[in-house]
C-alpha cells in the first residue's frame, strides 16, 4: 500500500480536505496518514484537531509550532519550529507522498521539509493569484517544490505549466471544497438556529475577515471600518468566524470578541463551525462578507452573494455573484446595499461557479492511482516553446 500523508494546519484547510481524506482512508491501495499542526493544536484558536478526532480519524503526527505571537518575527519563528518538527515527523512516517493544500506559511515549511526528505509533494490549488497577501508568493513557491498538481480551473492549470511544470503532471479538477457542498446534507435555517442557539433576523450575514498581510492599511483599521459598516445595518444578524493564526490575526479576533460582547442581540462568534455548519450558514445567509477564499470558491455554488473586501483575493477568477469593494466604510456599505437589490439577487440565483468541474476528489483519486508508482522528487523544467 502507498502511504499518503495529508497535512493540515487550520480549520478551513481540514474542511476542504475532508472528502479527500475520506476517499484515501477508504481506498484499497492507499494508506492514510494525517499530520496535524498549527492552529489545530492551539486552544486559543479552538483546538480544532478535535473536529478531526470526532470524524473518527487517527492523527499519526502532531507538530507543535505555533508561538503566541502574530508579528512577522513570530510567524517566521513558528515556521522555523515547524520545519524542525516536520522533518522529524517525516522521518518517522516514511510516507510515499505528502498532500499539501494552498498557500499558508505552515505549508511552506512543510514543503521545505518534504523536499529535503526526498518526499514527493502533491499540491492542491496551485496557480491562483491573491495579490493582497504574502500567501500568493508562498503558493507559487510550493508549486515549484511539488511533483503532482491539482488546480481549480483551466487558467490556473495553464499558469502552473507556465511556471515550468510538465503538462502531464498538472490536472484541472476544480475546487475540492465544492465536493462538500454536493455530498453533505446541509442544515435548514430552523436547524441552524437550534444548533447555534441563535435567532436570525430579516437580514443575516456570515463574516470572515483575515489579515491583508501586504496592505499598508493596518488590520485593525480595516476591521474597524467593517464593524462600523455592519453597525449601520438594521434588523440584521452577524455570525463571525475568527481569523486564522496569521500576522495580526489576534488583533482581528480581539475586535470580534469586543464587538460581540457589546452586541449579543445581533452577533455571535466562533473559532470554527466545521464544514457542515459553515456551509449551511453560508447557504441560508443573505451574503458572506469579508475576504475569505470561501466567498470566492464555494459561495457561488450555494447561490449566496459574496461581498469581497479589499485586495486579499485580488486576481482570483470570480463568479458574477461577487461584489468587490475597498476597505472604506462607504464602499462596504454600498456593497451591502447592492446585495439587497432584487435584480442582483436574481443574477445570483442562476450563477455559474467557474471552480466547479464535477467531482474533484474522484478525479484526484483516479490520477493518484495512475501515478502511484511514479511519485518523484526529481523533475525537469518544462520550457514552453
């Protein structure tokens, strides 16, 4: 059996990887290994490794690497600790390949340890552009360290090939998170109210805002502008999911706690909702507001409006259900107003999601079966003639 190590550091990452984890766990020729790290192991960020355990999976390795600091220095030191821990974990696991999703700093350290250990990397969601965060450069770096690539659109596949990766190792499978939408039995509005112990209002919004790590405007100023915009909305209810362990993420989470404590009648906050509750919430809400990739990748498949703030997701292919605005109070308020227009809602109800390509996990598994005896570290740069 080929040992496939899937790595995860955050709640969102695990939610996206969940259907692939299940497929590999149940596959007759693959042995699942789980390496869990980062915010999953931190009580401050909800100790979300418990979601993995509740799903019935065994965690093969836990790598503590997260410092109680979200400054640029703290993040770099955390990466250093992670590099040491991942190297030791890979030495014990003896994996045949490692799966890495996306663009986070924990995964850059993970990919670095893997390549030194001569461990082939399978990368998901390469080729994308997010100009407002240093994740953009990290994603491209992981691409160059990886052997197999699964992209979410054909444009992104072409970009990975443009970076010198051979077309025979780059596959457009669509966004893996959409598999959750197609396979989970989402909760109704009444079921969510009961589950979350909340009472929705006329207008309901899911709020997820992460630090825009390359912005000259502070995370605190950006998020305060968002909160002030929300405060102007009448008969509205807000469900916040907190920021990841990124640079300045703790500042945002502190502001969320302060806002919710003063506005208990119209706001609640969670470290993590899990895939089922999160997707159900996005489905029943009038819009998802913030700068999360979920608003770009998954929300269109739920026919939910996305109000995308700032430049964090700038450069990503977008469905017509997405309203872009800047970080100013006026711009955010105008975007919320537009989301309530009947004509725009009608567009969203029949929107096409450019990230859906029909069963991403099945396509990944089929490709892994074909390549199971070809996993490599050494590869040749593919020049485009």
